[in-house]
C-alpha cells in the first residue's frame, strides 16, 4: 500500500468540501449519540449493521446529510465501530471511547470506490472539480481517497493505492530490544541510544510569543484570525517535523535490525509517570510508523507484555530485584553484584523476552539461534 498526499489549490469552491466535512461531523455526532443511548438502554454495544441501516434511512430524508457520499457514511460507522471495539478491549490501558466532535474540529471524509474521479491534476468530487498540486504520479489501484482540512484552513487529499513499495529490506541478522524513555527516547540493548528531540519543548518560547500575540488581539477580528492561523501553522510545523523524524528513525531501525522488541505501550501509566510531555514524545505514532515501515521492508516487531518486569530483572543472573525504585537510575544486583544502568538493563531484558516467545521458524533470521 502506498499513500500519496497532495495539496488542493486554495479556491472559493473548496468551501463545498468543507461543507461535506461539516455534514460528516453531524453524522458522526448523531452516531455517537445513538451509541450512547443504545448502551444506556440495553447495556450493549450497538451493532454496526443496525447503525448503518438506521443512518441510511435518515440520510434519505436529510438533504444536508446527502452531501456526504454513501461510502463516506459507511466509513464513519466503520471508524466508530473500530474505536468502540478498541475501547472495550483496551480501556484499562487508557484507551478512550470515541466522543462527540465539534464540526469545526472535524477534519476529513473518506471515499472508497465511488464518488470521485481523478482527471490529470484535478479531482472530481460529487459534481465539482478541484485542482491540486500533483507532485508525483499515482501508481496502483486506488483504494481510498480522503479529503482533509487542517487547522490552517488548507485542504489536502490523501490517496491510498495498492501499489507495492519498491523498498525491500535487506536481511541483516541483527536483533535489538528497546526501552522507551523520557530523555532517551529509545534505549537500545545494543548500545546506540536515540535521544528525544522534544520539538514542542524546544519551540516553547516561540510558541508562547505566538499565543500571546493571539490573546492580545480582539476575539474574532481580522488580526485575531491572522494570528490564529500563524499559531496553527506553527503547530502544524512542529507536528510535521516530529513525524518526519519518526519516519527517518523507523527507516534507520528497519535498515539495521531484522527483529525489534518493545514493551507493550501503557500510555495511561506513562502519562501518570511523566505527565504532559508524553504527547511530544509520540510513542504511539512512532510504533504505528515503525510497523508500517517494518511491513514494507519485511522486518518484524515483537511486543513484550506490559506486566513483564523488564526493569527489575537482572539481565546477568535473572534475579528479580523487587526493591528497585523508579528514581534508581543505576543499581547493583544483590545476587551477582553486576552494576546495571536501569534502561539498558530493561532493553536487554525486553530483547530476550521478545525473542524467547517467538516461533523461530517463522522468522527469517540467520543469526537468531545465537541470540535466543
Ligand atoms: Zn544478578
């Protein structure tokens, strides 16, 4: 699969797309309300097909909702269903159920096989044609087209196709375990650690200045709106930088290792431990991107259960040092006297646990036997 991102040329006509996004928000919120009501009445999760049937009926009588293509409506109920399922499965790990969304904040709609047509550097959506900056050719059969607006007011289209990515990974026979951290983003069991770039933290001063500029303007005025867009652009810039960094890191790791072991993310616990900064670290996005790149290059990622005591086990003798405190950055094993760096020791344990649970036949790793 390949994703292409193109920017739509600013045009008055784009407001039609924004209307479709707003109408999608209205459908989304209606679905959420139905889910909540259904749950409070029957104590059960509303079935996706029941929901779709109901929404389809309502849509037929509602000209505003009709702006949204039937497949985009289906995409909405799919997404809600998915996030409810995720919530039921992982709520104790801090996953929240989907919630209401202001139409201003609602960002996109997605089309599958119908409702659009690509014509050169233009795309027809519904009955209107929009121009976009076509920076490269689209290869493969189109699976979805997503129209997205960002907070700066700019519009983008994302085209996902079934094209195979040209990059095939090289088998290196290398394995590593990684421990997530605050200052050191990844502690590597092999030694080359990755420091956190903390883009948001670094831009704090500039960010404060821009927010002050915004709050000094009269709410809703022309200058206020200008300042709002400048601030939104700045945020977007930080997000882009972070994503860029995560992509580069993922490629680097997948080029170096055939198998990467991580601890299962416990975002709730990390939040409790580290507070707000966790958003800037973006562990969740990192794993998502890493999994994409790994799939592309034929590399494997293994997760170790979150109850595995990666920090407390001595990686030399296996003794469990239960008295270890969070503030202990280094410790000495009382049994074998080995001195440990907390994170490095954890990374080694994660690597070991990750490889031990593997069915080694399924992994194409020439050197795996010497590690496990
Ligand atoms: Zn020991």
